[in-house]
């Protein structure tokens, strides 16, 4: 039986700190190693799995390249079996080093949506569900655009003209906001970068497609509002889920964890007065200190879980519905205006504050209140797992605005 595995030699590192990635082929008690031509820093290599670690900056590219080598190796083995040839290492090496025939046909046109499907299949295996969800949404938009505009999308037609028309379609026909459109353009570019690396796409106009992201406005709870929710008595409510939803939400407010991380939080992740856990979204480990309030909530729910997870949580849409009802009952009803952009238009949405509360409000509340209380931004970043200072700066600016308002209120 033939066995394929990628390996590196940590002892053989060049001046740049890189080592070769070799393909080891074993068959009939014999083995051989062949260089793939790819290199990597040893610290980014997972020796147990025989692959680069997901945190490796060029993970997507390298994973694709290694997959190509593996597919080629499997073709050689299968071809040998069909020809009734014993694929011993010597035979495998000879076939592997042969250059595959390259079809030089400049007029060859790859089907745009077939390749989009190929990329989605790749994402299904290698990326998280939310990433695939974004591409599935874009796929539907592109299909509908093609039908309504009576055009046929090809790689050669993804030019600046398409860019202008597609953005106009998303804004005018679908009524999407600037930030949603920005996400669609970002996703288009991601797919086209992949298609270009795969030699499916030759047109490079997409590299100039401008993003149209605006700074998103959001709400957070003041300390007073947070404790109004935490201390509200739900014992007389007919809806018995309010208290459970409230506790999970407040636990997020006191730890800064995303709702997805709370949903997957297990008892084994609690180490003394800390949480040590790999984050669902980024795969980064975070160490989160547990305040008195967070520990009290954990203790309260220690007998209400399945013996594995810390909390029994609701699916996000249900949770968000409960949170709006909880906010209304707790009196989080000051009027708030959030603005969004659509093309050249600014759209104001004014409603009671509880109408805007979602599970993600908790994370924003933790960050903003932590900064207001004097925690250094780099410390907050470490706790919540932010790697980009730009992400944190919008909270810093918000906290500074509040400090400014409080100063003027006190002295003017």
C-alpha cells in the first residue's frame, strides 16, 4: 500500500530560515523523498499532521500548492494500478519528475461559474462555515445579476465596467448598504486572486477594484445599563428563557468573548480564574481573566449544563430576539440614531436602544467599558484577540469622545 506524507528537515535550514518541504512516498517497505520546491519556516510546520499550520501567513497559497503535488502523486499511483504496474518508489520518482503536458491555448476560456463552484468546494473543506456562507451569498448575487442584466459572466468580462455595473446593481436594485457592498467586492477579489493563481483568469482589472467601506456605527451598553440588565428580576416572567439568555449575554460583556466562543466554551477551558481557549473565528488562543461577575455567572450555571459545556445557549437569531425583549423590560430605551451609507446617501435609523441590542453588543460593551475604566488598548487587544490596531482604534476614539463629553459636562 502506497503512503504519501509531507515532511521537513528542521536541521536543514537556509540563510533565510527556510527549509524544504519534501513529499515522502512509501511503498512495499521502501520509501523515497522528493522535493516539492516549496519552503517554510519550521515554526509554521505541523509535524504531526504533515502540513503547514493554519496561522502561517501564506497558508492558503501553500496548501493549494501541496494539494497539487498530492493530486499528481495520486494520479501516478492510480495510473500504475490501471496498467497493472507495481508503483515501487523508483517508478514513482521517474513518473513524478516527468513534466506534465501543458496545453498552450491562449483562446481557451474557463467557465466562470464552474470555477466558482470549484473554489466553493475547496472552501468547504479548508475554511470555516461563515467563509463559505459569504461565497454562497455572492454566488447567488452574481447569478441573479447575470440573469437580470442579460449578460454572461466570464473571466474576461470582469473589468472596470463590470465593477461599476455590479456596484450599481447591489446598491440600486438590491438596496444594500455601502459596507455590505464592500464585503461583496472583497469576496469577488478573493475569488479572482485564487482564479488567477490557478491560471483560470488572465484579466487583472480586479486588482484596482476600490473598496467602499465606511466606519460602521454601533451601540454598546453603559455600565449603568449593563447592571440594570444583570440585576433585573426575571423570576416572575412567563418566558423562562430570559434569565438564561441574560446570563450568557452578561458573561460575554464581562469577558469580551464572541458569542460563538461562549457557545463552544467547555468546563475544561476554565483554568482557575482564567479562560484559556482557541477562538472560533481566528484560531488564536486567548487567556481571559474572570472577574467576580463572570465567576458568579459560571457558578450559577454549574449545575445547568450538560457536564461538558459551561452554558446551554440559543442559536444566534433566537438569542438576538430575546436580547431585544430583555433590553426593553430592563428599560434600555433611550433613543439612539445609527447612520449607514448607501451610495451618496446617508440613512439615519432612530429607535429605542434595545432595538439595536444583539449578541455582538456584549463584546463591544466589554471593549468600550474596559477602555473607559483605564485599561490600556494593547491589554484589551490581547484579551479579545484583536491582531490589528485599526480594529481597536474605533473603540479608542469612542472612549475618548465619551471622556470629552464628561469633561465638558462637569466643567462647563
